[in-house]
């Protein structure tokens, strides 16, 4: 519990640091140096020196969060640099971390690193942990994607818009709230949630790595033996080749009949050619 709690705390800090900076509570230069970076280093050391199966959930969540953020930015940066519909505030956010507002180049590098690994990866970790906790591994792909989109809209997108709207200097420091910016940011988060949901459904085998049963009820029991692979059906008969041993009887019989029909057809064709 402590280990997962530390992962979730680290996942939340990058986004909370932005809100705290915009509200004037603590600068990102301070929070990054005193909180985020030391905690990240400690958790990386813990993961390397004392690995745990549950770390796979964290790793998969971070990877898919970064992928979702990259796809989101493919849309966002097009609207910024091609259509000019709004400005890119990520380099400015990076200067909040570096403490040098005049160096936008360094700000862009640090800001995007923070955005992808901290924000995108952190959101991915949080969603994957919550999804495993509530048993989304048993849901259909459509349901999982819907849940991921809902999570990316609320609380993630709602928290961003709330920070910009409520903070005294939110619109000056980040972006002005207009129908254009609201629509574009919402579309971006829908894209992010869609990718994250697809990623979780594709990686739903993380069930094996999650250390607890879901809060919504126990998972179906795994077969005896390794606990990882489903038991194979009983052999059809001694003459059944190895490939057929893993098929259910009906599928094997249908496949065998089709094979025999195809073989007979090829033999008939050869005889006609010889004639």
C-alpha cells in the first residue's frame, strides 16, 4: 500500500505543482527541486533495487500516458503552429521550473519533459492504478475507452480549466479562456483519454501484476499450475498432432475436415493436369 501510495503521490505532484504555481502558493522552481525530483529519484531507486510485480502497472501506465500525450500534442501543436488558434504555453511553464524566464529554449526542453513524463505519465499511472483497483480488466474495449475518456475530462481537463479560470493570473500565465481554447483543449483531452483507454485494454494482462483483488469483486479464478496460462484442452487422440492438442474439439474437427477437403481438391487438380 505504501509503495503504490508513493507512486500515486509522484504521479499527482507534477500537475499539482502547476496549479500551486499559478495560484501563487509555491513556485515550480521550488516544488520541483524540493519535492518532485527527490521523490522521483527515491522511487526509481526503490524500483531498481527492490522491484515488485506491481511496478509493471506503473510502467505500463507511464508508457501509455506518454504515448497519449504525444498523440494529443500532434493535434495541439498543429492548431498552435499551423493555424495559430492559440499559443504554446509549455515553454513558458518550463521557465517556471528553470527559474530563467528569458531562456525559452531551455524552458521548452524542460517544459516538454515535464509535460510528457510528469503530466502525461503521471495521469497514465493514476488511471492504470484506478482501473486495476476497480477491475476494468474485465470490461469491453469500448467501456474501458469510455472510462479513460471520462477520466481525462474529469478531473484532468476540468482541473486544468478550473485552475486557469479561478486563479487570479491564470489566463495571463497559461491561456485565455475562449470558446476556441476550451474546445481545442477538450478535444485534446478526448484524444488523450482515447489512447490511454486503448493502451489499458491492450495491456489488461497487468491483472497478473496487480497485488490485490478489484474493489468491485474478485477476478475469475486462474487455472491451477503456473497461474499464468489457461489449461489446455484434453488431447483429441494419440494421432492428433501437437497443434490440435490446444484446440477445442469442435474447432479441431472443423479444421481437420477443411484440411481434408482442400487436400482432396489439390489431388484432383494434379490428376487433371497429368491427363
